C-alpha cells in the first residue's frame, strides 16, 4: 500500500528538530546563549530534576539550540536521539564511560584515528578499561578477542589511514551474538554516504568538526543511539550493562531501561555523563554545526565528485605509486565498499608518492591551494605528509608497520574547482620529481 | 514490578512500571494502558509525575508486549478481563483507568465490565469505532516494517515537537519507530502489529460499554491526530458524557505534547 514516509534526507537536513521560534517568529534556529532556564514554580523545578517533565535546566545537560542539532543528526542517521558533545573525542569517551568502568574490556579496530587509539590504548587503560585491537577485516579476530568483560565493539566506518571499510553487518552480528553493542565512528562517511544503523550498528558518533560542520570553524561531537540495542535483554541473558538495567544510586535509583525502552543509553549518558564529566557543547558551536548540516547533502555530493576526479588523475600519474581509495578495484575492500558505500567513499584518502621523505616534503611545500594542516572534512582542500609531521619520530620500518610509507600523502578534498585542485597537484608532483633528481 | 496475572489464555507474569517508586496499593491508583505495538515507556513522564504526587501507579505492558510474557490476547474484551485481573494481583480495588489508542478501548471495556472498580476513565488519542483500513491491515500482515513506518509518520504532527520525550535530544520519529520495531520483534511467532490493529478494528462494544459506565469520563484528543481523528470520537464523547480536552499534537500526543497532556490529565483526574 502506498503511504506516507519520513521526510527525505535533504528536507531533514534543513528542518528536523526546528520550527519557527514560537515566541519571536524567528525562522532560523535561535542561539540560546544562556547557562540556565527559569523554573515556573518550585514544583516545576522538582519535576524537571526528577524526570517527571521534559525540559531544560542547565546548559551543561541540555540546551534548546543543542537539542535541535541533536534531533537533526539523529534524524539524518535514523536514530532515536543524540547528545552533542565538546568534541568527537568527548563523544567517544561519553559512549564508553556510559557502558564501561574499571575491569571492562573493549574490542576495537586497529585502524583508528590516532586520538581514538591514544584514548583506548593509553588513557583508558590507566582507568582500568582494557582494549584489544584487531585488524578491521579480521572477522575471526573480532570474535576471538571477545572476553567475559567485553562491553563494546568499536570501529570506524572508513578506517585510518588506509580506508579499510568496516564490515558493519558482520561485526555487528558478532557483537549481537555475544549480547554486545557495536559503536562506529562515522566521521569520514556522514549519514549522506552511509547510515550505519541500517547495517546493524547500535551506536555511532561523529567528530562534527569535520563534514557535519564542514567549514573548519568549530570543534564538536555528536553521539547517536539507534534505539535498537536491548540493554534489558542483554542484562538478563549475560549480566552486562547493569549501568542501564539496574537501579542507579547516582540518579534517584533510576533504572534507565525501565524509563525508556529505546532511550536508556542516552538518558544515562546525559544524566550522568554530561552532568559529571561535563564535556558539553557550546550553543554557539551547535548553531554553527547546524549551519553546516543544512548543506551537508550538497557538500557531500561535491566532495565525492571532486575526489573521484582527483583520484583518477593521481592513479594515472607516473610519480604516484598507488592510491588507496576503496572505489578503485585495487583497494582490498573494493567489493565491500560497493555494497556499503554505493554513493561514494568520502573525500579523505592517502596515496604513495614515489621517492624519499625529502620528495614528500617538496611535494607538500609546492602546493598552493591545498592547506598543510592536521584536519580533514573542511570545505577547503587539505594535505598532510605523515612521515614528516604526525609520525615523524618513526623510522621507515615503524612507518610500514603502521601502514604508512615514507611518501604517503593524505588528502582531504574540498569543494574548489576540481581542475584547480588537479593543477595544484600537478605542480607539486613536478616539484617532488625535481627534488629526487 | 512483576505481577502474577492469570486469565483464560494467559498465565504469564505481567510487568507494570510504577513511576520510579515502590507501588503502594493504599494510595489512589492510576492504571495506564498503552496502545498498539507500544509498551509502558510511552507513559513514563506522566507515571513518574503522578507517582510522586500522591498516587500509586501501574503502567502495564500488555500480554506479549515489552516485558509481559504470554501470547497477546485476541480481543479488547479479553484484554479488559486481563486488566481487571491485574488489579486483583496488585491488590487494587478501584483505580482510574487511563488508556491511549487501543489501550483506551481496553480501559473503556474494563470500566464497563466492573463499573465499581473504575474511579475515572480517561481515553487519550481515541475514536470509536476504531476501524483500520483494509489496505493498512494487509500491509501490517504482509510487510509489518513498512506498515510501522507508515503509522509512525501518521502518528506525528510534525518533525519539531518540543521539548521532546522523554527529554531533550530525543528524535520522536526515530524513537517511536525503534519502540514499535522492538515490540514487534518481541512477539515471538506472532505478527503483533497485525494482531493489535485487528483487535482495534474488531471491537464493536464501545457504545454498550459507555452505557454501563458509572464514573466520570474524559477524552484527551490530539487536534492534528490522523490516526484517530477527533471527529471520530464525537459519538463516543456524547455517549460517555465525557469532558473533551484538545491538545496541539498528533496521535503520539504523550510524546509530542507531554506538558499539555499532563495538564489535561491532572484536570481529568481531579
């Protein structure tokens, strides 16, 4: 039977969670730069604190501008709700801290953003949370790494630095067999390229600093819950997640999975994690990210279009040894990418320049349009040479272990005219060639 | 809390959310009954408020839904008997019966079957008869996930209801769909969506039940409700001599307008 459907992606990107302001008629989302919200009465105050009513109390916990961003990202992802955080790192920490404490264990992909790897490998270990890293394509490795103390499986939709495509349906299946959720970092793909919840992921987060914001202006993160994982059932079967399925003395003895069948995770993350760790987002930041989200579909289409042109140029250039982009048949995850990422594989990728580290440096320094900096997902094109920057302390053998060559260059393709980007790359490749002569 | 409720066709333990406080049968009791493919969690803000303002609260999961076991019961009449048996199990002689959508029909029928046990009847997002189109029933039978998406959109009046439910940051269309999918998946061997909508569609005893009622009745209706249009509740309101509250919301009015529903419910139960 034909019938109504949810609004489409482009409509949600503009409207989800926001209506004209009822008190002023303002059409754009107002920036509610206020720390706190006046109570109507003492009874109203008590009922807000006791979760008898929905509403805002203090901006660290929630804010009307942030709430629009949270609802909008949840809508675009097909989730049940979201929490805006101070950064992508804060979103990852909030997810983990909500589900795991000292003695807990995480199984994570080894192909992670360096900051995520640091958090898991060094920092959380200091707080008693251990992580086993497995190669994202090692399906048996995911399964065999799970221990009784495991509480979470975690990977990136497109891994760092080689753009390994996470086989979300398979890894989610393994997680669910063991009564565990799968968390994914969707920063590189955004919901325009892939909706991980449709493939079985349970939780996801973004560094909204990147494509969601899209303009390289603010730091922020968003943690999204699909509402699909049954915390109550997992607790009943495996004893996991008492944090959500048992009374919590830190919040009125609340059993979060009773309060909300599909929103328990976000309730605890907000009522404990934001309250106590405090890594909240500024409403001004939320507003800027909302500005970016409104054009996400347009920008992502152009990012991918430009990237394909640049990739084709690089593949054919004699100074380029190889290009690591999953749309190329040469990429080990090409088939998986065709299945999970039919709209494209994003605009961040690496390629290997023939020659020495010095030639890599010469290449970078000859670029004019590409900005040399440590970020991705800007509307402007960006470049970095890991061997001379982020990984400069490593010798060539250690670099190889990390999947990075002396001539590996990472690009983040922006929204400029593709011909201008290619001209810039041509000039820099020539400079690299001369540096090796 | 878990209750041992035994009725013909169902002897499985029943679950009722008690509003974040231990249930006290000595307090004035309110029983909340959810609608098709929902569970107790559609009531939690209201249930918490009343539980912390002098009431004993039971927000039930109907048989085969959420945390209540057993097979789903096949008619509004059987569900009304189950609800009265649940009151027995909880040690409650008399209660205000509050239902949403399918649950409102169950509350009505229970109040009619045991008029002395109903102190108030509140029907939220209701209509009578609650007929379901043949096309939707067929989709519910053959493609329940598609039917869930359709009903989800029909049930919401917009995409920006504030302050959201159960709190800021919740995306109502997403959380409502996730809940329906969860409840549907829990119906082992049963297509609960088709079952529940068939139960609504078949119920024919509404006006007879209204005639038996002895307690005050109220209707709380969503002004923009496309599932149970307020016009379709007029005959029932007349038969019940009910007070009618209109709330600016669609069918999912407890989540789209939680404060307005609380205000109307406080008035209805006063």
